[in-house]
C-alpha cells in the first residue's frame, strides 16, 4: 500500500517496484477505478460503499438500481483475491459483505463480467512502456482466487496465450492504457477479462507481481525471450543510476 516505500523514500533507498504514489493508488481499487474511468479505459461498472452504509437493504437497492445481479463484491484494499465474492442474489450479500470487510473499510461492487481471463505485464516508465506477452488463465473455481492460484492443478496459465493477433493486440493496448492512466513505472501486472460482448475490461493492477519461478510475470519474461535474472539486474541498475 506504499507505507514501506514511503519509509524507503525518506531514507533514500531505491526499491524494485513502482513509486509510492503508484503503489498506494493501485492498492486502493476505488482510486484505480476512478483513474481508469477518467482515462476511458474499459472496466466493469461499479461503485464504492463505506462500511457505515453496508446494510443489506441499502446495498441491494443500489445494486438493483445501478448494476443488477450478479455482481462481484470485493474489499477496496486487499491482495490475492482475499475477501472477493460473486453475489448472484440478495441472499448472498451478508456473507459477501462480511468477507470483504475483514480486509478493508470500504467495498467495491462491480458488475460480474463473464468471459475469458487474461493478464499482461508492462515494464518501464509510463511515457514509453514495454508490454509483455499475454497470459491466458483457465481455472476450475468460480473465481481465480487464492485457492485457484496456488493449489496445484486448480488452474492453467498459458503464455503466450493461444489467441489471435487481433485479440492479443487489444489486450496489450488495454494494459498499456491502464499503465499510463495510473502513471506507472518499473513494472506491474494487469488483470483483464475478455467479455462475451467482445470488450476488454481491466480488473486490477498489481504493482507487486510475484517473481518466483511459478509466478505469471516471469513466465511472460521468458516468453519474451528474457530471463528473470536479467530483468532484475537491469531494473537494479536503472534504480541505482537515479540515486
């Protein structure tokens, strides 16, 4: 959420991640959504609700008025899909609210987009970003949550994605637009879904993508003909040269 990065900025230590401002903004899904919408980057319709107003009746009324069921309820500040629920009827709201409020004081409620999930890494300064190959994500769970991500056999991540050049370019263009919208730097991984309506929706911007062998970001680096070691070495040199 940027707190540790702020301490490092104060003492003058460089770090291998986007800046404090970018990390803080992207950790709050409400802020991220506002910036994406302002920049005309497609993302699911939705709204943010503070916990003081999270009564089942009030939330149900807003969902019916603004979105209609099904919806996705998630904490505005969380990672690894903790606290995220798909809500198909009013009867599911209490469980979803309780799950989300374990991790944040605010909820983000978005329309549920049915389609194929993808993720794309982007590297560099937002003025001249470099986009990596697309990863296609298939899983057996209702959501690509912590269990689906980290349980062996629960998901399959294919990179490069077995999709057409046209869809690849649209996904990479959406990722680039999202990267620029939040003025990102260093590197991030952007989660998206290709809806049944043919539109690409940006779901989340991860400023600390995993960097172990099984993580998605290194798979994209390898597909682009790079190694994780070379990437980290180059990033460290760039960070040190700016001190």
